[in-house]
C-alpha cells in the first residue's frame, strides 16, 4: 500500500508529493520547496520517518515544480526523470525565474526521459507514465492502477484544469488529453493534482465546468 504525503510550497502554492512504500523508500515528485523553511520541512519529514529517497520525478518543468530539484540532488544524489518535451523548459528555467524575481539553484540535468506508456517498477508496484500535454508539451502523469492513484501534475484540478497560455501550452490539446487520457480511467481513481485539493476522475467527469464528460 502506497502512502501519499503532500506539501504545499512556494509562492505559487504548488503541491509536492512523497510516495512511500512499505520498505520506507520514497519517490519525490515535483519538489517545489523554495524557501529555507520549506526545504527544511521536506528534509525533516524524510529524516524523521526514516525514508530512503530512491527516485526524483517531475510531472513537468515549470518553475514551481522544480525549485527543489537541486536540493534533492545535493542531499540524496538523485537527478530528475522528465519527458523529453520538457528539456527546453528545464534548460531556460533560470532565465524564466528572473521574470518572477525568484532566483534559484538550477536543476541538475535529467537522469533520463520517460515516454508515454513507460513503466516504472518499484518493488511490487508498477507505475504507468501517461503523457498528457496541453499545459506544457511534456506534461506527464503517474498512474498506479492497482491502487487507483494518479499523480496528475497541472493537467486536471478539482473542478478546474491547468492553464494553457504559457509557452508550449494549447487549450485544445489540453482538453483532448483530459478526455482521451484521464477520463478513460475508472471513476474511483484518486487524483493528486499539482495545485489545490485532491479529487477523483468520476467527480471531474460530472462537475468540471471546463471539460465535461
């Protein structure tokens, strides 16, 4: 059984996730810790729970989701896994940060790339990578079918969707991604989004005003 711990970090109120298995190993997804207190909070939880971080994953590479990549690499030796479509966004992130007056230590180069349909084996669990562009070109979600659990990034929110007006975004592509890649999942699938409260696929199919089933 996977335990999910979430943290809301940085001025953009981004959701960072720790996925914890029974061996006290953890995946770190989208570490958005920017301020020193946030960095200490994330490291403190990992230490106090006796966790061993084994993989760093980015759903996409907008600033608010990668602020902590350098920290994770510095303390745990992990480099991010991303979709190939996010390499340009990752590379220009230090310059982009200057527009927001939020300088940060650049992310290390990716460990590797994750394509649509890739499988991430972790003990007895197997995660599926779902490419769902529209918010950004290489947006991916991480789906654990056995536990009906989806880490969704900024694709689908509770009764909302990710913005599509940033470079590389496309509203039509985003809607198609939600309809064809996410709404085909079971209604009971729990969605852990990149911002705001969690939801389920079934709830969004019935109540999301931007993409109705």
